[in-house]
C-alpha cells in the first residue's frame, strides 16, 4: 500500500490531514467506493501511518471494519476517535448502529442521544431520533407471559440468532 499524494503543503510544511477530495483519489478511497472493504482496509491503514492525526482516515478504517462486521475492532477505532474528538458525529453514528445491531440498547441510546443533542446542522438528528424511538418501543414491549419459554426483546437481540440475522447470515440464524 503506497500513498501517492503530495505530502508537502504549498507552504513547504508536511501535511497532517487529507482533504476529502484527496482521500477519495487514493487507492483506499477507490476501493471503499467500490465496496471492496477487505482490500481497502490495508490501504487505509497505510494512509494512517502517513497521516496519524487524520481522523477521517481513522474513520474509514472503522467503517471498513464495520462493513466487514468486525464489530470489536470497529468499536475500538470509533472509541479512539471520540477520545480525541468527542464532537465527531459520524463516529457516534457508527457506534450507535453497531451497538444497536448487537443488542446493546444502553450504549446505542447513549450515542444516538448525543447525536440528537449535538447535531447543530441536523444531518444526523432525524435518523438518530428514529432509532431512539425504536429503542423506546423495544424497551416498552410487554414482558413475556408465564406460558412457555419467552424472552424480552432486549434479551432476544443479544442472542446469537439475532446477531446472525442482523449480519445477514440467515442460514446461521435459522440454525
């Protein structure tokens, strides 16, 4: 994985960040747009070595992990980004979706609530509100009755079957 960008600014200083346009012109960006996440990941990792301060490059690494359903690694990347920049709304959105997909309603709600609260431009607010509404509905679902073996919606979302279904592995979910 090689970086084919000018690493020096017009003022003669080393670049610390890439513009969105520059990032999309890289091999990593091309592969990501083509949805070749497994191939894009090492390319973004190489860019992260060249531009360690670039949060956008880190976010793309997290997005690759997310698309590859490597949730632990994705969560680690997005949590690192938020430790550096708590106002990074895209990382919060990714984390909220990953936590919701894995049935962790508390953490999902925390990130979606932060999106609603801090999204001044409104780019994330509507989707975050819709997800918060879905979480409230899950929590308000009636408790299972005494007959048969039943679990709450929250407990169901944490089962292996539900996780397999959420990750589009339907045959595994059926088993």
